[in-house]
C-alpha cells in the first residue's frame, strides 16, 4: 500500500502508515485531533462571503502550524473520491510545500515570502465554503505551480457535495512565476477577501504568471478571470457558464490575451476603463470586447481583423492605434445596447497623424460624450495624415469624422456613409460635404 503526503523542504509525514520524520513530530496534528497548536494568520484577513450549502457547515480549522524554518506539518490526502475528515492546508505557507495527488482541502490559505505551493497531477483541491487561496498578496516571490496533464488534470472545486457557483471565493495570483496548466477551476467567484477590496472573480491575476494554459474556468458566480496582470501565456483555455462574463480585463492587460481560447455563445469580455501603456495587439478572441468610458491608450496598439468593440457609452482616446481589418473580417466599433440607436456612444479620438484605418465599421456613435473639442458629435476625430480606407460609417448622430481638413482629407470621402445625419466631414466647427 502506498501512502502519499504533503511534502515540504524538510519533512515528509506519512500519517496513514504512521511513519513520521523525527523533525516533524513536534506540532504535527493528525486527523481527528483537537488542533491545540496556534493558528497562524497573515494580515488579519476575513473570509469574505459564505456561499456553500447550509446543510454542509464549514469544518472548523485545525490548529495547523504555519511553515517556516522548522517546516510545515503535513497531512496525508485522502483518495480523490473521499475528502471527509481531511484537514485544510495551513493558513500561512512560508516554505516550499508539495501536495497531492488525492484530495486536499483549503479554507483560507496564503502563500508568502519565497514559498512555492506545488500541486501534483491528479490532485483535487476542495475549497471550504467562503475559502480562498492567495499567492504573493504582500509581494515577494511566492508562487503557485499547478501543472497537471491531459490524463491527470488538477481540479480546484467546491467541498459542497451539491456544488453551486459562488461556493468559495477566489484564487489570487500576485507576483511573478506562477503557472496553471491542465487545471479546472470551478464553483468560485464570491467576493474575495484575498484582494483586500472584496472584488469578484474566480481566478484573479494581478502579477505576471508564466502562464494559464490548457485550463477550464467554469461555473463562477461572477466572472471566470479578473486579469489585471501580464501573464506570459494566456491561451488554449476554455470558459464555460460563468454568470457575468468569462473575463474582466483591465485596459493595460488586453494585449496579454492569447489565441485559441474558447467561450460560450453570447459571451463578452468586459474591459475595465483605465490607461493602457503596454504596446501590442488586441487579437480577435471570437467574442466582443465590451468597453466603458474612461479608456485611454498611450501604447502602440494594433487592432486585429475581426475584432468587435462594443461601447457602453463615452469615447476611446487613443495614441498610436492601427485598425487593420479585412474585407472578410472588418473591425467593428458599435453600441453595446440591445436596441442600438445613433448616438449611443461618443467617438474614437486619436492624436496620432500616423494612424491607419482599414476595413473598419463605425456605427451608432456621435453622442459627443468624451470627445475632445467641445463635445463634437462625430464618430471619429482624427489628425491630418491619418489614412482611412474601405471603411463604413453608419447610423451616426452627427458627422462621420472631424479634422482640420488640411491637404489630403478628400481621400476620406472614398469611404461609405449610411444614415450619417451631418457632414459627413466636420472641418473644425464647420460641417462639410464631400467634394463632388
């Protein structure tokens, strides 16, 4: 009979076989003992939401000592189909710890300092109601290494025998170097105490992990992923049945979204307003980006063919911003409203004279909200020197575009205008028809 254990850098404990290293005897807590040792907490953090099933009360925390120079006492995981009686991980992990395979439970666990929590393939990690896992919340080099395989994935899930979305809170990844590969994360999403602000989202990325790849994020009560960091790889993932959206992405992290992610029909990627200074490409994820007002871009951005940007209101203020659609896959700037109307949003405003716009569609703009220049009712405010080709302006409450109308602006008239109420060009403050 083989017995597996949690391992750290100094101790291995085989509880079922009653084999313990002498260095781990002090403070070791066996399943079913009273937990007389002191609890170790970091930052006085509360558990956040409750979630779970009222008939499945949260087991009390054992007094498992935290890691450190003396090592962390370890508990043998039960088989993956029997988690009853498994004590949760320590509330603070301060030195390297390896868990699995089998069943592991978490209530509130923080991975701190330079510790790595390694999760072996085939491990099932169950969160107790309202639980969370926080990595490098306070800075430092702490990491989570959850690398499964296609045959033996790792599962982060609810301890509720009848699991529901929102049973637990979140996995929070700060710092650099964490990795999730062939991992399933499910039934979380409650307001998360690990963030300090109770933000909602099942996997919350605020650092620069090595990657989140070949993984499934599903059945969150809010969003599957909050992305406010810059993972090296974020690709080949699946998003299923997340209540609000698959992802909430901050402006500066949009260029981190990689290829071959899969979404449910009708999904949108929520984009939080902010200043994007990071250069790169906004790929076409196959679902729309939904953008709110207060969005600014200082980096050099390329918008790939087929991207659809749905504006809830306001305007986009951009710098170097090349919109490179194709005849088969234009880039579309449109309204996020269910019944779109002209003037639902403001305009795209660019200060760059080198901007290129090819095969784009601008529709339902012209409210003047957020458009520099006295609230101009236009769809596009562009500097002289911008090239606009093979593009469509339609259902605009105002003019198609505004410029100082220097040499060469007549080329803009070679585009298509449908139901544009004014202009279609506004030269300064003067509405101007295209030359005959």
